[in-house]
C-alpha cells in the first residue's frame, strides 16, 4: 500500500523542509510592511520625542531628515529610505522602539482623557452657576469677579458666534489648576469664606 506521506517520486513532501527554515516571501513582506509603518509612526512624532528613542544614530538621522522635507516626492523617497533603515535593526532594537511608542500611546490617552474632563467642566461652568460655586469651594484663591466676567463673555461669544477668547481663557485657568497640588490651595486658604466675592 503506497505511503500517503510520499509523493509520486517516492519521498515525503516534508523531507527537505528543514533546509528551508526561513520566513516565507509573504511573511518577509509582512515584516517589511510593519517596519515601514513603524518608521512612519516615528516620522509623525515630535522631533524631541524621536531624539529620545533608543536606536542607532543613522536610523534616527534618516527619520529626523524626513521630518524636515516638505516636497511630496522627496518626502516619499525619504520615507521609503527610513523603512529600509528600519530593516537593518535587530529584533531587540525593534522591540525597544515598539515599547516606547506604546508608552506614548498610553500617555496620550491619559492626557486626552484629562483634557476632555477639563472641557466638560468648562461647559458646565457656562451652563450652570452652581458649577462655579463648586469650583470656588475647591480652589478658594480664584478671582471670582474675573471668572464671572469670563463666563459671561464666553456665553456672549457663543450666542453671537464670536471668536472664543474668553472660552479659551477659562480652559487655560482650569488647566493651570489641574497642575497645582490641591493641598497647597487648602493650606493657603484655610478658614477663608468661599462665597466672599472680594477675593484676595
């Protein structure tokens, strides 16, 4: 009975496979595409970030050079060159770059979530006067009169479709508050009347 594992010429079809223990053409192409995309991700990042990524100098130089090219065709060629340089990296170097980019994503998500929270708080200040009372309870040192004026102006800007100058300023105030440790506010303002309009 013929052996099902053997071909018509009498040897198994997998007999010579160990000799070809290399990635297939499609696997190699996939790896090349991934490295190309990784290079493009780095090109899209701010220069100071790219400079801090652990990688060979010539690869970093190729990326930084690409960021300065504005000509479409020139940039496309340099992007291809970056992909070629990325393929000279070993597995560990690629892994380090991937981990670094992942850490940026995590940081960016946290930053984005924080900014959205500030935007929601600003909108609440414009929609509900109680939100201002709550904000002043948390940060008694704030200039009440100035904030009330900004809120009034921001509402006017929205109603009249004017440039959002006061709207942006409120956001900046909230952003600055977020950076300050709240404990410092509490200590500095202990015993102050939160509803006192003549803020000092």
